[in-house]
C-alpha cells in the first residue's frame, strides 16, 4: 500500500513544485490550500489546474481541497479521511514587509495554523513532519555565513518571529510526542511560477513594463538566491529520511532528546542585488528605471547560508547557479506574462 503525503500550501510557489515532483514518486498525494488573496489568486488557480492535468499522467492518486489550516475541524477531517504518514507544511502567511502592516495575520496563520498541524500530527501518528521555516529568523545577525547553531533570538519582523516560534513549537512536540520533524530555513527561493511579492517577480514586472524600480539601501544588499529545483530535490530526499534522534546542545542534558532537526537550505553563494538586477536586464534586454531608497524596516543587508549539514544529511548540494536560474525564470516569465495564447 502506498504512503500518503499531505502538502499544505499546495497552490503556493514551493508547494506547487513539490506536488508536481511527487507525481513522479511512489506516493498518493493530498494537497490543501486556502487560496487567500495575499497575491493574485488566479496564479494559484493556474498552478492547481496544472497539477490536475499532470496528475492524469501519474499512477498516484491526487486530491486537492480548499482548506484553511486555521480551521482545526476541517484540517482534522483531512487526517481522518486520508491518514497521511508524511506531512510537508508549506502553508504560511508570507512576506516580511507585509508583516509590519498586518502583524495579526502572522499570529493566526503561522502560529495557530501551525499548532493545529502539530496537534493533528500527534493525534494521527505522522511519521515525518517537514516544515518551512525561513532565513529571516537570523534577523540582523552580522556573522556570515549563517549557521544553524547561531543565536536566532532577535527577529526583526513579525514574520521572522512567527517562523522562529514554529521551530520552538515543533521541537516541543517532537520532544514530548516523538514526532520526527525537520525545519527548513529557506533562503530566497526563486524560479518559474514564483511569488509576485518577491524580488524576481517585482523586478521583472518593473523592468518589462518600464515602471520605476525601488531599490532599497541604495542597492547595497546581497541575497543567497536558491533555485526552486534545488529546494524540491532536497525536500524529496528528506521524505524518507525522518530524524531519529538529536540532542540539545550548549551543555544541556542529553536526556532532553527529540527527533527534530533544523537545516539551512540555500545555494551558499550570495549575489549583490545590483548584479541580480543586471542579470534580469540582460535577459529581458531592457534597462530598469531605478529609484534608490534607504533600507526598509525588517530588511537585512546580507543573507548567506552555511549548508554543510543539509548537504551531509541528504548527499545533495544545490546545483543551479544564478545565471542559469535567472535564464530559466526569465524564459518562464516571458512565456507566462507576455504570450498572448496561454492555456492552463
């Protein structure tokens, strides 16, 4: 009998790509998403339509349900009906800047919704719980590259605070109820079907449509961009590699063991923001109209992942360099937003 995987946030950028890849693996799949309007709902629906089409070519079963993880009863009904043994949680209210204007959203979705998932994992004996954290938890840390062993006790946005809270909640459930759990601190994931609120899409829209492109901190920023295919490959490799046991560090008792581990997921090759914009300009053959501004609240100057631990655990090192990744992204962008005849 095939194992069943539950993917939350299945209509989202990463969730969509994960589901698409799982069709090639030997699992039945249930995807859920609340299809909220944080960004273009049509883009989310287009992703689901593509998943529905792809599922017809797969031997695995596929179901999509419109469900909000904040609704415990609706969420529990999915666990009751499908009994997933593996849960990949990619549902969250995203966006550092949005969290500054709307902090309550991040408490309700990222903390209440996450606790609902943990409770379902406990009640229904889930064998592997993989969840998305964020590089934002490193806040204003100055030591680079960022290591999983660094202090992350000073988040500088509500989004980052909610993701750090997820890590602590998952550890607690893992320790108390022995739920194997893996948290992934994702570093600026980009690629085809990306989120419209993230830099690659914002920059591309401004460049192609000759809008003014706001560049914060006068462009003196660097990001560890990670191509979506590399992130998907890592998650696929983790599906059958649940954490058996890990120990609290810093001299604390090893009796406080829990099958829980946090990994950085990044390319570990940060690129200067202006170089990133130049690559997009080259792909579109259009120069951006640039407007340089001061640093925004909640932003950081540099992100840089130390990735030795995830590479050792999975045997995989991200492969797609930034030039190749931007080319793939730009090709998709032109086909999706500039083609006059698209089908979904």
